[in-house]
C-alpha cells in the first residue's frame, strides 16, 4: 500500500489526474525505487480502488503510512511536525492561533 500511496502523492504533486499516462514513465519509476526498464507502475483502476476504499480504519492506516513515509525521509525525525491542512497559503514561519484561526506572527521571508 505504501508504494501506491507514494505514486498517488507524486501524481498529485505533479498535477497528473490519472496514472495511465505515467505507468511507463522512467522518472516516476525511479522516484518509486523501480528500474526505469522494469515492470509498469500501478494502473489507474488500482489507484481508483485505493481512493474509493477508505473506511475509518483504512483512513487511519493510510494516515499512519503517510506519516511513516514522511518521517522516514529524515535522518532524524523532527520533534514537532506542523500540518497545514487548509487551503489558505501561509509562509512556513507563520504562527497561527488554532482556536481563533488568527495569524499571530507573520514575518517576511528572508532573501537568498
């Protein structure tokens, strides 16, 4: 299931709406740890079954798998992870009062 989730997240991040056009894409295969000339990636029906599957228990397992994948991407797991799950874009250093939804501190991003 973790491989299907990885492909799903990569598809969303790359603005692909379905997996049919990238089943044989060598870049996506490499991103998923497969050989470019290896077997095809998961089909759209497989991904659709994953999207239409979730019951509360499955949603919990998917959430745990996503957090596990995220934490595994670090050499040392962060002490704290902030999840920004709304559709309002905020800079990474914004501090929000979650009870009122107000932005408490908003600093200008530093220039490179």
